[in-house]
């Protein structure tokens, strides 16, 4: 059921309800017109009596579909009512109802919603809560808001209407069935397909019983249940339901052909997806033939014909008939009107077919018209907006209109937050990361054009600022909303999700086959959808280059790295890309600078060599410093030397790395002087996206109600006889130094916080379990976990050679474990040895850490190996434990890039916390001083730098 069809259904119900008082035998319009003329003659134009008669005339007009003249009569009557009657007068409510119906039927949805809302406000104060007009207005307003994609507002109204309908005599009335339909559509729009499916079935059952087995809307609900079952990944149930609904529709003379053809088209679409072996092109041709043989209205036939033509052309290019498509488009324009949002989508379809014929200039006017229509309807959220914007971008690129390309790319990226909401639920990171990775093609093009036309660096950077971090911002806001608005149901669902996440991660780690993985992912997504249907998360506006620059301190510089596919030939039809690394350097009071660091491949190789060498030397070995200097010098020459002219005097450097640079501890790279390190020249902190600098707040060592949780000296259980490593489950050896580490940290905390009323909570041995950590972190300002960590790579989303095609064909199913950051890494806790993957397996994974309550946490430290690693993600940073701590609410995190020595970590952490708590240093300064102290000690004791002992840790802030 389309949004517009539901709106018309409810408007007509309103008209019928208003007409139930009396059904005159004569022409109702003529009778009302005559009554209005008589009232004017009797009481005079502008009188209340004449205005009431005029309103009845407007009602008669709306009943016969004359919306525009009905609006004129109702508006004129409303002026009189507002001038001469009390504000709480039912006549005004009736006039507003007619105005709402007339505007809604003409597609003026924001105006219709306003009129309905005003009318409902009057009726709720004067009528009983379950009165027929109150219910009618709730229904019409809910349907209108649902069409405006305000699903939360629509749900609130429809659920209130359903509660009152269920409380009236005669349970499950026809009204209850209609409210169920509206609620189902809203849940459908929010991605909560499971609850939507159940409500579609309930609406069908009620409407069949109260209105008849062949009632059109009952059959429509049956068909929508089938569509939704397919969306839930159950085509074996959904397709038969749709087929049964279609069979009933064919046999029923009551069902409008518009309803039948709409479901038939949906059936054809879904069969092309789920039954490609069943000759979907033939199904489309059958649907088209039935459409041509029907007596449907011309506008409906033309729009459905064009939609089916486009689908058929995608499946069978030889079936493309551009002349017929243009003729159908002309018919749609005549019937729909040239500014209808659905007409804009049809314009996009014809443009696609025209582009496929190679006639780009002919396609351009269709795309421009479609975008102009969307500009008039900012509330209209549809994937068609993105597709048409991208199509126009491609035409402009190939035809050499670079200014148009830049404008269209920025437009498309600016719409990403709304499209993310339309395409996926905020808590489903996999779907949202798919969207962001696909949109990277637009970033590729924008940055390529910007370099080609010498666009100012700040303008190029703005495109990156609008794109980076979108998923994290949305997920963070969603999790914060859940923490702040907990009730019994959200608490139950949150706990259920934690269990499902653990099982899902365990299923991936266990190497299960594809069907098992798909079923596990489906269970996880169902609960996520239940949760996200209860709120709407907004990612807000993108940070601006000016705001980010102004947020930097005077002695601070921000370096934002971004990888992009540089388009080799901007006018080529077949795009070829070269993956490159670009850096934007920003500092307060200066212009943003863009530095092209060159191809990514040699940088990747240099990073690999540096990490292999730098992480190894924790003991004095002859020649080690020379090897580290050579590998580090090679990497520094590629990524730091070009930046050095822009950061020479910066005391502090804020890094926003991407791609392979996400795992580089820049402090370990060689400095300007021989044998020195950048650690000795700058203080480094990391951010996941540049906009994070806007959220930073000064750290205060003596935070209010300071509290600490420390975890270490973990009892991992009996070690295996034959040590093996399987997808993150290893034979974890004891860490004797971690016991001394947590004792020292607890003692330092007590000495530095004598005013604290909260004694440190120390978890060790068997008490250092996943449950103990999960329950112990809530409310803690400081969390320190000293244990083993691990990371393994997981499959990523489209690479540079695939993402342009992927942007065009989004929706293709990925492998079930693709982009499964929840299974990519974790930390080992009590009982981890020998445990089987699953709940209570002694492991906290990426997903499980993200669900911890770190909303009060100023600093979280994972004093473990490889806790700063993760899966590289375009546009959303590194998907790993570091990101999980951020999403769980931690303001700062300290994690490691490589495996760390037990005793060296003890020394580093003691020095770090002394600087933090006793000396009152900021975390980044405390970390730098601790690392410098270890570097000086290593040089004094061994004559070598021993980078492996002090260089692994990085601090991230938000």
C-alpha cells in the first residue's frame, strides 16, 4: 500500500463519516449550493449562518472529489467563524477538517497535517476521547504524518486511536482494523518488520470479519503481510501469501484494479529478487499485458507501465522501448501533474533508460526536472532522491560540467543522514555501513573534481566532514537515547539484544556455514528493529570546516587523513580509479591546507614493514634501532614529511587517521634529529572523525564523585594441552604483571582522591568475568582492564574497484558475516580458556563492549594487546574495541596498537596514572610523559630506544 493510497482511504473515510448524518436523494452538491444561497439571502454574506451553510457546501464538494473549490469554501467559512465565534467552536473544527482533506488529496501534506492537527486540538477538548470525529482526525493526521515520514508522530496518534477503539463496545471494530493498518505502515517505515507483519495480519483479520472476506483493504493487508514476510527474509512464506492475495483479488469484483495492479507489480519485483531462476522477465511481461488489458484509469496504467518497463529493461536490455516509455511519461504528467513526487521518480526511470541508450544530453532534462520536484518537497524521503542525484552527477561528469558535479555531490552527501534513516535502523550498523561505503563513490568523485579544478581546500574538506562519522554519530545518539529513556520493555529488549549479539558473534567466530550465519543475523536484526522502532535518532547537521578549525587550541593542529579513489579520466563512461591518500591540515586562524600524499599502495606496504619491526623490539638487540629507524623513516617520508611544513611549531597534534594509518602510532615515527622520535616533538591524540573536536571537554583529574573499576590478574582457566588458535579463541597464558598493575593503580587512585566516597572496585581471578565487568562499569569515571586482547580481520565492504558499481546496485545481499565487526576482536576474561563460543564464554567482544554503560566514564583503558586494532571502514573509522568504548559512552580511551610486554605495561601505566591523578596533567600529556620516561630509561639502561615497550598505546578522545 503506498502512502498516497492510504491517505486517500482515510480522507474518504472522513468524508463518509461527515456524510452519515444525512444522505439526500438529490444531487448533494446542488442541494448544498442552494442552501448556501438561501442562507446568504436570509442572514447576509459574512454571517455565521451563511458561513455554516457555506461549510456544508464545501463538505459536499469534497465528497465528490472537488478538492480545490471545497478548500475555498471551507477557508472562507473559517474566516467568519474565527471572527465571530469562540475559538473552541466545533464549526471551526469542521472547517479545518475539510481543509485538511482537500489539501491532503492534492498532495499538500504539510499543510494538511497542520489543518488536521488544529482540528483535532479543538475536538479533543470538546468531544469524548473515543468520539467518532476525534478518532477520524487521529486517523487522518496519523496517515498524513506517516506519508511525511514522521513515523514517531504517526505511531503515537494511531496507537492512541487503537487503544480507544479496543476499549469501545464490540472489540476489534473496523476502526481498530484501520488503525492497525496505519501502525503497521509506520513500523514498516521504521524497519520494525516483525511487529509490522503481525499488525498487517491483525488488520486483515479484523477487516475481513467486520467488512467482509473480499473487502479491498483486507486483501491489501494480506498482500502487505506477504511483502513484509519477504523483507524479513522469509520469501517461502511471503510469496505464497502474495499469490493467495492476488488470486482473491482476481476473483473479487469489489477490489479496485489499482489495488490489484499495485500488489501484482510488487509481486513481480520480489520474484525478480527471490526467484531469479523462475524467469522474472516473463512475470514482468505478464504483469504488463494484464495492465494493458485492464480498464484502469490512464494515470495509474501509465505509471505502472513505466515502472514495469524500467524493471524489464534492467533484466532484458533488448526489451527497452524508449519511445513507449516517453509516451507513458507524458500520460503520467497529464494525469498526476508536473510537480508530483511520484512523477519525479518516473522521470528518473525514463532518464535511466535514456542513459542506457547512450543519450546523456537527452537524459539531463529529465533528471533536472526530477530534482526540482524533490526540492519542493524536502520532507519526501526516498531512495529515488539519491538515485536521481547520482544519475545527474554521472551525466554531468561525463559531459564535463565540473561545477554541476561538485554541486550534485555535495547535495547527495548532505542528504545521507535522512537516507540512512530511510534505508536502515540506527542500531543496525551493518546496513548503515553498507550505505556509507557505497556513498564513498560520491566522495571519490567530489575530491577528484576538486583537485582537477583547484577547489579551495576548505570546500573539499567540507565534503569529507559531511560524510565521515555519520554511522557512529547515529548509533551513539541511539544508544544514549536508550540509556536515558529506559523502561521495562526497552530494558528487556536491550538485555535480549546483548544475549543475541553474543551468540551472533560466537556464531561468526565458530566458522558456521552461510545459512546458519544468515539465520543468526536475522534474529539479531529483528530485536534491533524492535528497539529502534521506539525512537527516531537524528545525526544532526554536518560539522563545518570553520567550526572545527575554531575549536582547535592555539598550539594545536588537526590532520584529517582520507583515502579516496581518484578518477583517472573524468569524462570516461567506464570509471577507473587510483586509490590515494589525502590529508587536510587545519589550525585556528589559518586556512585549511590539502596535502596529496600520493598512491595508497606504497604507504600500505610501508605501514606493514614499520609495524612488523617497531612492535618487536622489547629487549636490547644489536642493530634494532637502525631497523626501526629505516622502516619508520620510510613511512615518515611518505606520510609525515609532506605535512611537516604545516605543523612545525604545533605542541599538540590531533590525528584523524583512515585506512591503514588507523593502526599507526605516529609518536613512534622518526623525528627531525637523528635517533629522535615524533614523541619528543609533539603530543598526539586521536579522533574518529574531525567533528569529534567539537565535543571535546577539558579533563579534570578530580572529577565529581570519582570512581574506579580495575580488572586484572584474570583466571583464564586451565590451559589446553595443545594450544590452538581458532577465530579469536586462544590459549590465554596468565599475566602475573597485571595483578601488580591493578594493585598499583588502585593505590594511586586512593592517594590522589582522598575526598572520594567510592573505593576502587577490583575484579581479579574468577571474579574478573564478563558478567562482573558488565555490571561493574556503570557509573565509573575510570575503567582500567589489564588482560589479553585479540583482533582478527573480517571481510570489508566494496573495495575501490567495486564501490562504483555497488552504489548503483545497492541491495545485493552480502555474505552473512561481511562487515561483522562484532566478531572481529575482543578481550579475554575469566574462564576464556577452553570455552566454546557463546554466552558466558569468558570473552567480551566488540559488540558486547559497545553495550556496556560507560556514559559516566571519563577514561577507559584497555591495557591489553591489540585493543586499538579493528576492521578498516570507509567513512566511519576503525571498527574495533576502540570504537566500541566510544559508542558505549567513554569520553576517552587508551588502547594498544600491538602486543605489549607485561612488565613494560606495568611501568607505563604507573607513570601514566601518576601524571594524570597526582600531577593533574591532561590524559594526552600524561601519556606522553610516561612514554618519554620509558624512552629515556631505555636509552640509559640499554643504549637503545626499545620502541616496542612504550610505543603501542594511543589515546582517542571525543
